[in-house]
């Protein structure tokens, strides 16, 4: 009997491992490479097989998510581009005077393709990568057509296998990405639960950590939306796609509830010092977070999710405990109202997970109402190209830096006649990133990973000198690289370094590994990338702060206006509401990312503090907006003076954003300028709702009036804080008039 549970646990663990998105991609690559190398070994053509394997690697790194028809079209275009690029490399590489300018110009064009979407950007990266592979292997090529044919055939073989798998499992990638949304939501809830047992001095760091977790969650939601958009065409009757769409909308709604704050956590811990209710909140949020992870694994493994039955009992116990402690302690009306609403919000998360359980049934009950997802507006080619070639465009700056690095790197290769020195360009391609902080991080990771790969390679090949052993090690390195490339980049770099060292070693038929030149090439490539990102149009985050803050203010204003509109029209999760909510979270993410980047940039401490204050307060503001949005319903209404306060706050946010964008002094708030006597009291009005909080709330409507007024007051305070921070910007640092073409 004891062996049965262990066997089932082993099966579940194996299923979870195989269905993991990174592992599944690695298994596809392993299958394509192993089939080629086995044939190559059997016919004694290892060098040709390794060249095909390099084509497989390029094909896997340039793969994009699409439906089967779109994937096949992308594959055919990719193969044609690969063949043309490798042929041009083979034709012109003996003539440096022609090849150098073509390399720089081609790099500029291929990297600028990212402005036209992820698909074209990934294709451009793949073409550049396979071209660099062709340059590195040119010295070992026995004939003109050897590399163009073999590298393209390797990419074609992987592309065909991947396409066939996609035909049989057309929604596999959507399952994988949707599961990542629930995993990220799980981490968010578990992280938020820590607020209820941490001392006040740790709350600022926790808020920052929560903002970082929110970055991955919002990014996962955005990627999932794009995947669904590529598959939702016309009237859709596909049960599985409708199920995935319903699960996506569910996690969006859960995210709004998870992000909401009904009461200041510092104040809550102070008012409920060592109270058992705090532990109840923490336990429930932790369990709900774990349940989200379980639901994510169910989506990933195409199995049924079973929600924990004890959570319902714990919720009931929490509500009883709140009422009991209130009778004992006589909590203030504002505190007890917020505590009850916080408990109800947790209850709504519980109900959402029960809905998730129903959606994983073989025949789920799905709504027949059509659901519209946001589409990226298409921009005309020439206006977009004109904006892209502007010196202040982020992508253009990055491309110029990369081209300058390639020019310097190729100059070194040509001057010293380094026939195998194209590893320098490979290093530059992976290290040089759009921002200084990202380049610095990649530089450290790339250097450490390369050193680790080389240090492991030398003794490993001394122990296993045979071709067969090297082929096995090569396959293992490729597999581990694809499982770790988006999780632990340094580890991934170490394994891919070993992979490429072995590949070019086997391709050239060398009996011993030549590792010293590769180490020199890596260090030189890293140095060139660092100098370029430091000296050539350095993209310091300080210059973007006014624009990012303006975008956040506008997005928060639109979100607040959409929430107010829902109280009038009733709770409907249509696109006019979901789009402002998404934009508010995306703008918040940009501020959090700016804070991450500016921490490692050479800026004055003043800017470091300003960026932190902006990101911290904006995330807190978004939490209170989410709480207001999570409680929108036809059963509760905003009072007239509350609507007036919201209208004032929306106007103030928009006016401040316009001033930051136009590089002019911020307008004086209406309640300070005397334009309206009414507005004097709007941000922190002591209205009739405040009077309700003076007495014990007797009805749900009175409780709501008390909570809603507290939320609007917190929102008003944070809007004023952001306004004061915006006033501190020297106008000479604004770049808001510059076009913003982002790197993919």
C-alpha cells in the first residue's frame, strides 16, 4: 500500500516536469538534435550533423507563438531569409571592404524589425544569429553551399517537428502561458500575506517586492492576451479556446482583487496588534495563493482542479472571529468596516477559484456572451518609420549602439585576422541590451556563465575525449540551456557556452578544445558592449521619469473614471473597463522597472529617492484604486459628493500629466487657486459619509459609505503626494516630446 501513493506522486511529478513550458521546448529541441546527430554518427558525418544542429538552435531561438497556419507561414519566410543571409555571408566574407558595411547595415535593419512586432523582431534576431553561426563556421566549410544548405535544413527540420506538434496540440502554448499567470498570481498572494505578520519597518521593502512580483504577473497577462488574440478570429465555437478565454478573464478579475488594499497595512497592524484576525487573513491569503498555483498546474497538465474545501470553513470562521473580536474590543467603525470588506474580498477570491474548478471540468458551463480583447492599433508604415529613425527613439538608440559594437568588433577581427574571432560578435549580440542596467546584468551573467562553461569544458573533455561522448554532452547542454534560459540566465549561458564550444570543435574536427581564444573573445565582446552602452547615447532612466510619471497619472485617471462609471452603469467586465485597468498596471510596471534600473545607474542620490518615492506611491495608489474597482456593484452606489471628489481627482491627474508632457510648470490645484469654493473640500472632504463612520455601521450601505470614503481619502492623499513629487522635476530633464518606439 505505501508504494501506491509514492508511485502516483512520481507520476504527477513527472507529468508536471514534462508539461513545464521550458522543459517542453527543450524536449522538442532535444528530439530534433538527437535525430540528426544519431544519423550523422551512424554514417560518420559528425561535422555535417553538427552544422545541422546549429541550424536547429537558430530555428528554436527564432520561433514565435502563432496558430498552425501562421506558424507554417512564418517558418517558410524564416527559411528563405536564413538561406539568403547565410549565402550572402559565404559570398562576401572573404572581402572585408564589402562585408563590414553589409554587416553593420544588415544589423541595423534586422534589429529595427522589432518595431513591427514580436514576430518580426524575433525573425530579425534569428537571421542575425544564424549569420553569426555561419561566420564562425566559415573557416571549416568545405564548399560554398555547405553552410547555406545545412544550416537552413537544420532550422527546417526543427520547424517541421515543432509545427507537427502544434497541429496536434494547437493550444499547448496558451495553456503554458495561462498557467504562468496563475503561478505569478500565487506568488503575489503569498507575498501580500506577509504584510500581516511583518513589523512596520519592513512594509516599505515588502511594498517594493510586491511591485516586482506584479511586473511578472502583468507581463504574463499581457502575453496571454496576445496569444488568445492570435487565435480568436470571428465567431469562435471551439470549446477549449473558450475555456482558456474564460480562465484568462477570471485571473484578470482575481488580480484586481488581489492588488486591492482596503486599509493601510501599517495602520491595520498597529490597530490589531497581535490580534488573531491578522493571522486569519495571512493564513487565508497564503492558502489561496497555493490554490492558484494548483490551478495553474491543472491548466498546464490538462487535468481537473479540485479546490480545497476547508477554505470555505476558514472564511466563515474569520468572519465570526471579526464579529467576536469587535464585541470584545469595540473596534472603530472605520476599522471594522474595512476588516469586513477585506474578508469579503478574500471570499470573492475563494469564489473565483470555485469558478476555476468548474472551468476545468470536461464540459464546463461557458457564457455565450461575446468577449472582446484589446487589439494593438496598426500604425501606417511611413509615419512609424519616421518616428523610429528619430535620435530619441529607444529602439533606434539601441540599434546604433549595437551597430557601433559590431563595427568595432569586426574591425578587431579583420585587423588581427582572427578567422574564428566571430565569437566576439556573438557575445556582443547577447550582452548589449537597450538599457545600461540590463546590459550590466547581462555582462556579469555572460562573463560568469562563459567562464563557468569553459572551466567545466576543459576537464570534462579530458575525461571524455571521444566524439560519441562529446555528442552526448552537447545534447545535454542544449537541453539544460532551454530549460534555464528564462529562469537562471547565468546557468543557461554556462551550458550554451559549452554547447557552442563543442559544436564548433566537432564541426572543425579538432581533437582538442581550443578555449583560450574563446575566453578572450568573450571578455572583449563584453567590454565593447559596456563601453557602447555607457558612451553612445546612454539611456539613463532619469530622463524618462517625467514621461513615465505622466503616463502613470493618465492611466490612473482613466482607471478611476472607468470605476466611477461602473458604479453608475453596474458591474460589467467589458473592454472599456478592462483596458484602462490594464494600462494602469502597465504604467505602474514601467515605474517599478525604472526604479530597478536607476538603482545601478550613475545618478545622484536625489534621483534615486525621487524614483523610489514615485514608484512606491503609485503602486499604493493603484492598490486603493483596485479596491474601489473590486467593489463596484449595482448593490452599492457612490454618493454625489464622492462622485464630485473623483471627478476632481481625475482632472488633477490629467492636468498634471499634460504639464509633465508639455514640459511646463504644473498647474496650481483648483482647491488651492480658489477657482471653486466647492473644490476646496473635495480631496479630503468631511462629508456625510464621514459622519456615518462616527457611528457603528448598521447596514451594508452604511458600511460601504464608510469604506468608500476611506478609499477616496487615501486616493486623494496619494494623488497630492504624486503631484508634489512631480513639481520637483527640473523641466530641463523632460524628454516627453520624443517619440517612444520600444524594444520588443
